[in-house]
C-alpha cells in the first residue's frame, strides 16, 4: 500500500467519524448514512490492503451508493 492509499484510507476513516458525529451530536440521520458509506469504503480498502476477498463486493458498493444518495437527498431537503 503506497502513501496515497494510506492517506485516502485515513480520510475515509475521518469522514466516517464525522458522519457519526453528525448523527450523534447534531442528531441528523443523514450523518449515519454518511458514516455507513465511508465504513463500507474503509472495509473495502482494508480488504485490498490485507489481500482478502470480499464476498459480494458489488452489493457493498451498491449499498454505499444508495446510502450516500439518500444522505445527499436529505441534506438537500433541509430548510
């Protein structure tokens, strides 16, 4: 894993944690969806780093895409 991969993984983890913070502190449900999306990205990147195969990785990416789509929609619907 090179430096850019490591930096990307760190940013994904930080983004996931920010989503958790939005969900907990701000009590915004879209925060949990953001956290879920980036948790899936972290799991995928870690699996690549560890040379493990993820079963149904296409379904994981679909879940991440649906999650962030709904989160962005919720943000857009706010007053």
